[in-house]
C-alpha cells in the first residue's frame, strides 16, 4: 500500500478552498470525486475519505498560524444542493479494520482541533449547512460552535449510520449530540435512527442546529453571524501570519524518518520504533517577535513529532512498541520553556503552546505501547519531560556510563509541566500520574527546575524504574521483548483504560467510549460480513442481520 | 441450551458458604469444581463461572435484607493455598461472544452491588486474601473497601489477563485499579502485565491492597478489622431480617414468564418482548414494621422485575426490542411512593429503595431497545414512571379509548423521581433527560403529583410522542417494526452512548469504556481465534498473534 502522507498545503488541496475576507474566512468543502486516497470509490456528494480530512486538518492548523487576522471561520459546501454526505461508504466497506479505526481516530482529532480553535485560539468556527448534511457531514457541523441550517425544505441534518449502515455515527457524532448539543436523549434516539434526518424549525427545537434561516436571508445572515463571532475574537488584527513551511523530512528507505528535531527509527525484527526528540541547538530569541517563524524550535519540533506519530500510526501498523528518547542540552529546552511561559500572552506563542498540547494529546491516544528511556545525554526537561509522563512506563539510567563523558541522566520539571499541556481529561500528565497522591504532585512541584537524577526521580515517583549500568541493558531488553510478545489488541485496550484516570470530558468519551463501541461494531458481521450493511450498501441487496443482541 | 436461572438460595449454594458471628459475616468462596453451569470445564482453584456469581449475587442481596445485624462482611476463600483464580478460562474459551459479554456484565453488576452495600447499606465489605488472587479473584477483592493480603511469600494479587490470555481484566479490574485504588498509572501498567502478580509490602506500596499481614497475626487481624468496620455501621443490631422468599414465578411454555406483579411476554415473530409491571392491589400498611416482608409490593415487584430482566438477557438473546408497560391503579403506586419517602430512615425501607435503584440501573445497561407504551389503564406514576424515563423512547395515548371506560393515560411524578433512583452516572433519569434544559426539569418538578395526560406530558418533554386513537396502533406498530429491522449491534452501541449523558463515574466507566474495549477484544482473533490465547490456554501451544496494532 502506498504511504499515507499527512503533509499538504493549500496549493495542493483537491477538496477544500480557503477564502479570506478580513476577519472572516470561509473553508469551502468541494470534494473532487476522483481525488480519493485509494482506488475503488468515487467521492460523490462531498463524501470524504482520510485524504479529504488530511486537507481539512492542514487548513485548520494553518488558519491558526498563518492567519492571525481571522476571528471566524465558516465551514460551508461548494457544491449545489448538498452540504456533505459524510464518510464515503464504499471506502469504509473496502477498508481494513485497522484503516477504519485509524481514519475515525484522525477525523475525531481534527474535529477536536476545530473545537480547540474555538475554545483557545479566538478563532470561532461556524457551519453554514446549505444542503443535506448526513453522517460525518453533520458530525463536522457539530464540531463548530454555531450551526446554521438553510430552511429550504430540502436541507436537513441527519445521522443515518445506524439505520443505513449498521454502524455508529462514530466520528464524535453520538457523543456531541448528547454532550455538546445536549439533545434530549429520546429525541437523540429518534434522530439517530431516522434516515432522512430533521429539517428546519424542528432541527432548532431539538437543539440539533442553532438556527434555521430562510433562503432569502441566507447569505446575509451567514455573513452577519460570521462578523459577530469574529468581533468577539481577541486575535491581533494586523499581525503578520507565520507560514508553516514544508517540514524538513527525509525517509531513510525502510529504516527511519529523519526530521530536523525528531528521528523515528524502526527495528522491524523487534516490532519496535524509537522516537527521539532532539533539543534545540540554541536558546530562544530575545523577543517574541523574533520567534515568529516555522523554524522556532518548539513549533518545528511539535510539527515534526506530530507527523512522526501519524506516520507510525498509518504506515507502520506492525510496530506496536514505541521507545521515547530525547537527546541534547536540557538547558536549551528549559530556556525555550521559560520563553513560552514568559510570552504566553503573545498570539503566536499561544498557538505554539496549544499546538504542543494537541500533539501530546495525539500521543496519548496512539495505540502503541510507549516506554520512555531516560539515559545519559538525554534532555527530558519541561516540555520534553511530558514524553516520559505520556509513556506507559519509563526507565532511567543511574549515574553516567563508563567511558562516556556525558552527564548522568536527569529529569527536570518546568512550569510547562503544571498546566500548559492538559490531557483530554483536563488533567496534567503529572496530575493524572499522581491522581491518588496529590501530595506527591506537590512534592514534585517543589523540585521544579532541579535536575533530578535517577534514584531521586524514582523516589519522587516520576519514573517507573531506575537501573544502574550493570542492569540497564538486560532490564530494558527484557522489558521491551516481553511487551512485544503480548497481544496487540489486549495492550490497546489496556492502555486506553490505564492512561485516562479520573475526570471525563466530551473528548475522552469520544476516544474512550464512542470509539470503543464503534471499533466493536466495525468487527461485527452485521456491519462488515458478506451480508452486512456496510458491505452491501448501494448494491440493492438488503443486509441480513444476526438478530442476537449482545 | 438449558435455561439460566438467576434464582437461588443459601440452601442450594454449591460454591459459597455464609457464616455469621454477630455483626460480622463471612462469605466463604469454596467453589465445587464439578458444579459448573455448563459441561466441559472444571472449576478448579476457586475459578468461577456465571453460576458461581449468581450465588454470590444472591448472598450479597440476602445479607442486606435478611441480616440487618451484619455490619461487616469478610470475603475469603475456603480452600487451602488459593484465594481465587478468577473466571474459568476454559469456560471463557468455549463460551459464545454473547455469553462472555453477558457474564462480564452480570459479574460487574454484582461487584457494583458489593460497593453499593458498603456505600449505602452500612454493610462494609472486606476481603481477606489468604492465597493467590488472580484476575477475577483480584477484581472481586477490589470491589471491597479493605483488602488484606496474607504476607506469606506465596500469596499475591495479580491481573494476568493481558499477558496470559490476551484479554482485559474486564470485570471492572482495570478501572478499579486506576479509579478506586488510584494506583499510579505506570505501576498499574506493570502490574497488569506481570503474570505472577505482586506480593506483600510492594502490594501495599503500590496501593493494590490496604495491608499485608504476617501469617502469625492473620486470623486475629482479620477479625479485628471486621469488628472495626462493623462498629461503624448504622444498621440495627436487634431487628429481625426479612427473608427473601422464593419468587412467585411461572413459565408459560415459550410464551411468557408470569410473576405476581410483572409479566414478561414474548412475540418471537416480531423479535419483541413486552414487560408489564402491575400496580399493587392495595395501598401500603400504616406502619413500616408491617411492611417488613418479601411480599411488600415495592420489594416484590423489584425482585420480579430484576429476574425478568436477567431472564431476558440470558435466555432470550434474539428479542432485541422490549416494550415497557404498566397496568393498574396509579394511586396505589403513589401511596407506596409516599410510604417509601416517609419512612426512608427505616433500615428495611432504605434497602427497598436501594434495591429498586439497582434494578433500574440493571435496566439502563440492558442491551435491548426499550420503548415505553403509556396507554389508558396504565400507571406510570412515581417509581413506575422511571420505566418511561429509562426507555429509549416513549409513546403516550391521547385521551381514552372508545368503548373503554378506563381513564385516559396519565403520567404522574412523585418525590421518588427526584433523587431516590440515581443512574450509574449519578444523575436522576429526569436530570439526564433534561441535561441540556435544567429549566425543563424544574418545570416538571413543579407539576409533582399531578396526573399529566398525553398532550401535557409531551409539552413538558416527559414523553417522546403523543398519539390519538386514530394514529396510535399504526404509529406504534411502525415504530416497533422499524426498530426491530435495524442491526442489533449498532443499536447496542448507540443506546450505550445515548443513555448516559454528562458526568461519568467509576461505574459508568466500567460499563461504558472498559466493557466496550473488552467486547472488542473478545472478538479479536488474537484472543478467540483458533490460534488465540484464550482458545489455546492450557494446551501447551503458544498463541500466535497478528502483530498489527489497531
């Protein structure tokens, strides 16, 4: 299978158009039916596949960095008579289980990203539903904070997955209907089992959309609303955007992907990948204005890390184990952290911080076992220490290596470990780690800025293991070999449960509950068997269901 | 397959023994290896199947009602050298997907029931782990509030499911380790992938148990702790227990199960069951003392309803649609509600209320589509109105039927709808219904005690549909036929998401997140395929895994 690439730019978009009018941008969906990522299906009626969503994700990201002047983004359709028909069903019918799951995960992350723009970037998303919005089409609309529906007796919103396809509206749909739109549960039940969806005033009464607008008033009202939302934005009107230049990325055959600050290396025999993040060579600039560049290390590293995670997920399904490493000068990392903290009111720095947050969240929901290896020469400090706290386990080397003049491994906390990068459940990774022992979290916070060596870090509960040179190689090898020998599925389920303790949010419910049920259904013969609804859709043959309730 | 019967009593137990010593009871697990519910496996080493858990559930229930004097219950093993080896693996390996899921659900409900005793009944559970406790054995321990582990260098606690069987510790284990025991996430990760488990002091340090006790002090310490917990109880010392006499239940061949206050009727052609709850013939007695009898309608009805739900789940998997009905005099129901409210401080009434709560929770997590039909002659009042609010949808008949002298259908709220029966997420069913519209909840509360007819109930948002006589038959028929035509799996997933809005608790995470992942894993070839770990366990052949991560 050809490599799936998550990098793109507006010049290469086939499915989306961006239009700008001062503080308002329009993100226009106009899917090229022939532009599918794979063979064998046509993307009719603005239906989408992963490729369409990769462009959407790119656009959402660029709007934040490249367009500080934009306070409101209107998502709409560029096609007459249809908003969006949702995920392409023939694509779903043909895709492997793994691809379906990955597709839904990325799509969910993109929608959460839209919500993050609205919540944290002063860039408000609206949706102008100017035609039927079905399934993923409505799920996209619901990721915005204001849904306008044209009241033309033809346009409707619908989640027809269950009646039509025997699967769930699994790209956040069910959860957002109850948790975000707060639709009454019996009405949600009716809505989610009504193929033809709900139109006009009833859609408003049921809380499915925010307003139904007569066609005569449509364009004017959309513009008004967009201006209203844009006016609430705290984004700078006159700042110059920071262009997200292409990543410095090189594929080393089948062995590695190398970026400027990230290395992703593969050991296929061991079923393992190693992800190494490199500290910046220099400290940050003196002033935030000078940082506004895609080369600014925290942004560059975050974008590279994001791409590496996505590459691993999509293109390396058999590497179930991910070692997390860092290399370089912790002082440079900490200097950047101080800079990120000092200038957090700056619009660009705010974006960088939230971007780091989103990338770390992407790591949290990546279904690979993650082990942090903290060795001499590493720089698990501040922002990079989050990698150790995101890992399922961590092992730390005691002292220096014989014949190696690098300093002993150290772990250093910075202000960034205490709130800048909340997990999907709203907790910091340290807060989640010490969920049962808040006093341990305070104790750790008391050591902020100190380079904590292995035995101390272990004593503070910051790492799982500390091993000295005598034991390190064997202990780490055995741990990794053992992990790689377990069932990948059981590990995926186990990690999905253990990583998220305590509070739940709409986001954790999407990734934890909705996704888990959808994954279950994606394996059921009633959906994907030869007689299943997803396989038979469009064939004219009615699916035949095993009626056993499980 | 032989019918699975959830009714039993201590005289028939094969696997548990109850011992009483004043305020302390011992619940001793001593599984009869030959007492499996099905052929083909031996219940060695205190491993269990559904039959063992049915007895446990019965014992937990009887301890509440029949033993008001018991303030503490110690769960322990009656076998030398082993506490409990968990769910029987050969049983799991041979069981159908549906049976595995049902088994885990019931087992989880039983463990939540133990926690409910501790939290709400003044009956505290302790666990004396006097031998290795593995998998479900440790999960049972964790459902108690105090775990003692004998520190004899042999006894350990373990969740070896992932390394050994390629499945999850799915009977609440993973969730309770993080949420209840608050084990640090990396230690939880190590614990859940260590076959041999954790012993002694380390088990205490990792928060897996509350104390490790040397063998020499063991019996004395267990007794001391039990006395301590019992001393905190507010249960009456001298009250006489209420014996849970056998249910008045009759199987009408393949067509129905009839109880004194509940009818469960089957329409196999339509894939539908109808559950009808009958109002009491008379009002409550004058004094709570006179109510203390298994014949007291709220208790009798709850036990019958519980049995009907369990029968439907275990023995009628193909009836995916459940119509909920009521019949009789709403005034009698409301009089009982008033009685339950007036005497809620009484120990027995407290038990009755919590029992009703648990039964309604059982309905909430039952994977059948539920439709309440509110017709003339019905009594959806107070406690019984909860059935309508538990349903996925409700339809109400407008006015009286021609030629039928019964009153028009009415829905009446009582105090019991506002806190007595919280769902697993802690919300009342009305609170969940009006999650997005708290003012609607207040508006409904303002009409407490009024017999609300269909149009008014619809206007208040209390029912989904109101139909008059002209439409009723067709509308209801079409709705039920349509529902029955959908994929059972998609409906199960959809309902599991839509029924639980808003807050999450350990309980909802067990039934929503952990269970969904386990159900997914229970279908994966790595667990249940011919080369899967669950199938091959004990054969000496190593499982072979598809290494793709999903």
